[in-house]
């Protein structure tokens, strides 16, 4: 062995360590962010059912199958009864899918599953993959706490769990395209609490950021929807990513790769453009809100800066433009437009340009027809979006009962019943996440707020800009869907899913809630654990003994959530955090969070077991043991 062998090995080890630290910093922020990501993946796998939950998924699975074979149009109904499933649309004699961004980004997960299936039984491979993620989590926790016994004991526990799962495993129906979609959505959803943690930790403390992530994961239906191939968890991650990038664009850059705040500002627009590849109407809404908040409050709006932002946004639209061209033949017509636009909002640039040059004066305007057509093509979606927001605002006044059923109490009225079985299985926003009632703590803040006598300038602080963006986005999302809700088959108002992460952010930004979480975090954590472990047993007994049917079970959870929400809002309105008031607030936050967690757990394990198709055999065994409804 040469004398320089050891130093050479140390050099390569240092390079690998530096690369890993850089990657961890970019993706997760720090070791806590990595732990949150791994823990979220492990939790989501417990809720994973390897079959179709909503019929729209048939379209996505068939779309991924066709795309993996080189076709952007649906060619074969490998999943479901046929190609005429919800979400599929006919265009030019061919059938097209939706959310093409999701389909393309799910391809690596499909190739990974096919590689695993080639060397091992897929059921066992998935169990092994989950066990490795759990082991990685325990290793990171051991390093974070500097306790080797956590890693050693965790390794033994993971080995026992793996052996137990293998012992009771059953063959799994082959559905690689569906499973790839589910894995992609779980991976994206796992970044949502990480982004919330990183944002709140920079605004306040690491502890507050960690507790905000806990509130989001357990106190909202995130885990319930994470493994279901719908856009809702993707939307939540995107809005949090935009909020984080917007905040970082107003602060001094201290990242390992980014040295200019303008890069984060460009990233916020790029995220909106990429999301348009998934769902163009909501991306339009997010983009308009971002521009309205960002440009007037930015310290630098020089032409060069605006060109950089426009370039970043234009580059992020390239995947959408390519997809639109392949599918619809027009770079400006996405496969799915705002529903209320109808045919008038779905015209192509060519048709608008033609109409713009017809009639009196057409001969004069004909040379400008392409420019006029392009301007009208860009203005039409904005007009449609503005009209939809006005319709939603009008619904607040004309249909207050329907609005209350969407946001407060669902009940058993006709519109909320599931069309297939007539059960009241659709909860309101507050019934799905009762901890959002803590937002009532804004009232004491407003009572003590005083308007400044003078303004020193138009530039707001980074925190205030982020607060305004989050608030305006939440209001606009609510208005966009208020006139269309409630409808059947939404379970936890999934169309309003962005309100959950945005609501949690606004909740922890309130001084009353933040002081309680900082001072009494142990009381909150113990209450959450007791609410799930002990309170869960009481709920299981109540459902088994006193409930008849899944609808009645859902309404029991709804009343439990509303009870905790009422108590939490009453405390929040007082604005008191001294002595026992603070402890009471922490306990109420824990109870509200555990109430939502219990519903998500029982809904995934028992109420919607879907033929005991859980990915993890131990969860399937638990579902078979519990026969409540």
C-alpha cells in the first residue's frame, strides 16, 4: 500500500460527504427536513391502497400506459371498463388524457418498478423498499439526537417488521402504471411538509417549523390523499414551493448553490409554469396572484430583472407547449381548460385571429391579425378566470347555506350524498381539519393592530409579502370553487385542498398560536399521541357499537371534529396564552389535530379498505381485523 493511499481515500470521502450535504441542503434544507421527508413517505405508505379509489384514475393509468409506449393519445384500456372514463376527452377523433405533466414525471417511477419486478416479487420488493426508507429515517434520527441506540434498536425493529410483512404477504395484482402514479404522488406530497417546515423555520424557529409540519401531516387529509393519483397533493406542494421561493427572494441569499435572491424570485414563476403542465387553470390563478403580489412589492423591477423573470417563466412553459402541440396541435391550447369557459374559452389562436380580422375594417386589421389573435388568446383565460372569481364572490351572498355546507357543516343533504350508495361521506373544510378553527386567533391581533401613520416606502418585509401572497391565494382558491361546491365524491373538499397547507401556515403565523406551540410543545405532542392511541380506541368502539353504515361513521367524525373546532376557536378568540390558558390552547390544538388524524387513519384502513388492497401486508391484516361498518 502506497503512502498516499489513506489521504487519497480521505479526499474522496470528503468529496462524497460534501456532495451529500449540498444535495440535502438543496432538497430538504437540513437533517430535520430530511427526517420529515422520510417520515412522511413511511406514513403515506401505510395509507397506500394498490387499487383505484376514484374513477378518474383509470384515465391517468391508461394515459401512462400509452405514453410509456410512445403515444400521447389513449390507445388501449388496460385499466377500467374502457377509454370513456371520467377525465378522458375526445379531440380530433382521438381520446386524450389529462395532467400530462404528472404522466411524464411518473415515467421514472414506472421504469423503477419494472426493474424491481424483473429481479424480485413486486410485493416483497415494495415491503423491502418501505423498510429501507424506515431504516434510513431511524439512522437520521439517531444522528440528529446523537444516540446510537436509536439506530441499533431501529435496525432490529425494522428487520422484525420486514419479516412480519413478508410472512403474511399475499400476491398483488399487477398494475405497474397505477403504482407508478401512486409513488410519484407520494414522493411529491412528502415534500409539502418539508417546504412548510423550511419556510416557517426561517420565519421563526426550527421548533415552530417542525410543529407546523406535524400540524400539516396529521391535522389535515394530506396522508389520505397522498397515494391517490389526483392533482391535489401536487397543488399543495406547488403553492408552498412558490411561497417559500417568494420569501427567499426578499431575503439575503445564503444557500449552498444560490447566491442571488433573483434566482428564488425566478423559481417562483418557474414553479407556476411547470404546474401549468399539470393543471393550467389553477396555474393561471397562481400566476396572476404571484404577479399581483410580487411586482408591486419588489425592490427591483428594472427591465433586466423583468426579462430574467419572463425568461424563467417562458422556459418553464416549454414542456406544456410541447405537450399542447403534440396533443391539440396548438401550443396555446392545453388539453384541459377552465370548465366554465366552454367552447368560447377553448378557441385556438388561429380561430381568434380569424374572427379578429373579419367584418368592417377587417382589411385594415388583417396584417395585424396574428398579433391581435395572440393578445386575445392571452386575454381570454384571464377574463374567464376573473368571471369565475366574481361568480364565487356572488355565491357568498346568494347561497350562504351551500357555502356553510362546504366550509362548516356538511350534513346529510342531497348534494353531499355519494351518488353510488346514498351515504353522507363528504365532509366540510372544518370537519376535515378542525385545527383551522384556530385561525380565529386573528381577531385579537386585529383588535390590537394600529395603522402606521406614515409609509416609509412601498417595499414590504419578506414575511409580510409571503403573508399577503398566502392569504390572497387562499381567498382566490376558495372563490374559484365556492360556486361549484358542495358536490358528491369529494370526501374532504379535495378541490379546496390548497387551503389546508395555506391555513396551517397562517395559523402558526398568529402570535397566540405560535407562543403556545413554543412554550407548551410537550403538552401538544403528548395530547396528539394520546388522542390517536387512546382516543382512537374510544372512536373505534363508538363506531362499532353505535354506528350503522359508513355515512353515520363519517358524521360521527364530523361532529367530533366540530366539537374540537368549537372549543379551539373559543380559546383562540380570547387571545390569552398565560399560565393555564396556554396549556389549554396546546391541548386543544392536539385534540383537533388528533381528530383529523383519526378520520384519515380509519378512512384508509377501514372505511375505504377497497377489498383489503393495502400495499403493506400488516395494514391489510389490521383492516381485516377491524370490521366496523
